[in-house]
């Protein structure tokens, strides 16, 4: 592993956090959204979402840093980080499509692509750093839950 730099670590973590923050900003009010629509079963309280996402984005950023700073071959790191950035882009777009544009079924399609991309990212990360891969399991589980909430929100509000 290359020499660790706190600046490099912070760049990766802050980059991921900013992605989430800008996406949330562009998505609009979450509480307004759920006041308009019937809520799906098991919808957690609104305060939980920013807490969980803040932790998940930090972990995502740190895991990407581990890949970036590893001694793996450049091509292997590049492939893994390309998938990381693709999933980050899908993640960024999902909340805008779901909350701002209110395209519930389109958002469900995006979150399924996101879920598949996270699985691929974890697989590619595992080939470089087991720690980086396993750090993203909670992210996969949370997105699985979010996909279920997305589907159920679209389903109970179809019509």
C-alpha cells in the first residue's frame, strides 16, 4: 500500500459527502414529498435518512481511497474506481428522479441499476482490498431497503 495521506483520505471522503449533499439539495424537500404521497409500510422516520447517508458516504469515500492507494495494478484500480464513480453517479441521480421529478417508476429502474453496480463494485473492490469491499455491505443493504421503499411508494401510489 502506498503511503497514506490524511489529505488524500479527506479528499475521497469529502468528495463522496459532497455528492450526497448536492444531490439532496437538488432533490428538494423530503418531508414535502411524503406529505403528498401515501407512505409505504416500514418507512423510517425522516431524521434517519441523513444520518445513515452521511455515514454511508464517508465509508464509500474511504473504501474508494483504499482502492486508489493500493498497490494493485493500475488497470485493476482504474476499473474498480470507474465502477465506483458510476455507482456514485447513479446514487446522485436517484434522489433527484425520485423526489424532485417524482418519477417513481423511473427512479425504481435507476435504483435497480445502482444496486447491480454496487454488487459489481464490491466484487471488483474485493479483488484489491477485502476491507474496502466489506465496508460497502451496509451500503448494499441500505440501497436494498431503499429499493423496496421506492417500489412500495410507487405501488401504493399507482393510479
